[in-house]
C-alpha cells in the first residue's frame, strides 16, 4: 500500500511493532512505551506524587516569560501561531504550564507542599537528529511550596528511582548551584566584562549569547572558547553564603541516600527560570544528545508569572525518547507485546455466529480472545493464530456445535483437552492462568 502522506520530520509514529526511523534509530513499540509509563506512574505513586495534566496549547506569553525571552527555546524553537487575537504555542516544556495551573487554581490552598507529576508530549522546532525531535515526550515532577534542600534531594531521588526501576544504570548525575538571580546578575556582568575583549574570537552563536545571555557561553563545545573560559571568573565565587549552605545540604542528603554525583560549575541549563540547584542526568549510550533528564530549583518563576507571594519550587523533566535510546544502548530487557490468550477458529456460517457471540462473552469474563472477522478458510485462520502467537487455539465446526464441546489445543506442546461449552470460561481461565504463572 502506498500513500502520499508522511509524518512530519522530527515526529514519529508509535506502532504495535518496533521499527527504525529514517536515521536508523529504533522506535520502540507501544507495549514498551506503556511499560515505561506504567513504571513511571508506579514510582511516582510510591513517592507520593499526584498527577497533573495541562493542555498542549498554552498562551505564547506564558512560555516567553516563563522560559525566558533570551533562551533558544523562545528565540527559535517555538511552534507558535495566532488565531483571532489569541497567541498560541505548542508547549515546549511543562514546568511553566504547571506553575500557571497551580496559581490559576490556587492549589496552595489544598495545604502543605504540592507534589505533582506529569507525562506527555512537548514541541520544539529544533533540527531533528538522533535523540532530538520536534515532538517528543517528557515525564517529570514539580514540587511547589518547599524551599528545603530535602525537596531538591527528593526530586533527584525520584528520577534515580525511575531509572533503577527500569533497569538503567551507568548514569552520570551532574550538579551545580546558580545561587540567587541577584548574585547571578553580578556574575553575568563579570563574565561579559571578561569575554568582551575576546569577542572577535568567539563563534557567531557565542557572540550572540554574549549580548543576550552570556551564561549560556559556559555550555560551549568549541575548544578555543573552552580554553578562554578557563581563566574566566567562576560562578561559584559569586554565589552567596545562604545559597552555598543550601547546596551543601543538598549534597549531604544525596550522599546520605547513596546517590553519586559530580559537581559541574558550568552546568547552567538552557531555561532562564533556574535559581540555586541545577542538575542533569546523562547516559554514555546517548551520544551527542547526552542529557536524559534535567532540572533544578526555580524559586522566582511563580512571581514572574504573576504570583503576589513567592512559591519556592523544584523539579525535573526526562525525555522518553532518550530513555529508550539509553535502554537500547544498555540492552535492558523489556516486555514483549501482549498476545491473545486464545484464538478461536470457526468453520461454517453457524459456527462463525457462535464464535462471534462466545468470543464477546469470554472477553467480558476477562480473557484476551482473538478470532477472524473475515470468514476466511480454516488454513488462513490457523496462520493468523500463529502470527498472533496465541498459546491456545480452538476450532469450532458443526460437530462441536452438535456435541456442545470442543478441543482446546496448547500450541507449543500440542496437548489437547476436551471442554464442554458450559465450562469454557472456567477452563480457559484456568489454563491461561497456569500458562502465565
Ligand atoms: P529540558 O532540559 O529543556 O528541561 O528538557 C528535559 C529533557 O527533555 C531533556 O533532558 C531531554 O531528555 C528531553 N528533551 C528536550 N528537548 C528534546 C527534544 N527536542 N527531543 C527529545 N528530547 C528532548 C525542561 O524542559 C524543564 N522543564 C525541566 C524542569 C522541570 N525543570 C524544573 N522542573
């Protein structure tokens, strides 16, 4: 079958079977996505997080202000459009939307600290490549209303617990502190002052950043620029005592939990809302797009979005596509796609009718039952049973209908058992249970 339509570059379909995309990257089948999502939900529940779901469409101004005008996301990567006099954006991330929702619905009034998790698609108009898509999927958490270091440590602990539950090890956790926005602004000026005399030697991107967002130059991969930065003023020298004490406490709590990390004074992250602790989780199997997850504290975001009162907050988000790349690189076992418990083949019109009705009854009783909708030959039906990998099959024809009984065949061993129709649900249920057990 040929079609003139293709999915948009940088997006992909999730199918019942695994396949390779144009770049040769394996796209996991839907059963594996479900397995990862179920694991995420289970770990979130154990850590006492509640789910929040926000719209994919948000006001553009929310993202511009929340993520920051000078960031790459807002400058070049937003899928934004206008309809009537409303400016829409396909959300590029979920932190600003969660804070919007928290403020709009006065979630602080529920009392205590709000521990929220989410899972869903995000959109960024980036250049598609391995591990970098235009529609990708994040899961993450936001802890709102706690300025304690314990909230930072718990954020990282949840992320590590999810990776562990999925069987992923070999992770590198990088940690830094950005201090308060006031101290950081002082640092930015010092950095700018240091780099300006070298401005001609900088790449075009870094020259642009020198004007708009000098901190991001710390992320540079250009060797010459990295060399220049060696003698540049260090952010940590500008971070205040309170921030350092908070950072020390976070590190102490992580050590207490046995979570290993490496300090990286250059880890500034690509979103403007961060204050104090920032972190990224990397996996060696990921290549150029090495970040599996990132996050940190963003104590001022609520006020930037219009809150009268400060809402200290911390969170992380992880990329599902990158998680699959890491799971593939580490060859971690994943569940197979589910197969039917039993395939029921029919011979003749009357049997077809009986099979159609009985199939629905068995399904109501909880069994996963397959049959043929097209009234094909017995040979074709058995071929289909094979393709679908059903462990048990039954063939219903005139003789079976007359006897009120049929033979259930276990495909692997060839073992057969005669079953009366009246006890079909019970016997099939027992066989399937035994098979699974
Ligand atoms: P982020 O670092 O921009 O942070 O994104 C988090 C994760 O999303 C990345 O580590 C990566 O795994 C994945 N990701 C980002 N862009 C793409 C893309 N184009 N294709 C595939 N995966 C991608 C945030 O979004 C913050 N909201 C995290 C946060 C939550 N901070 C505090 N709370």
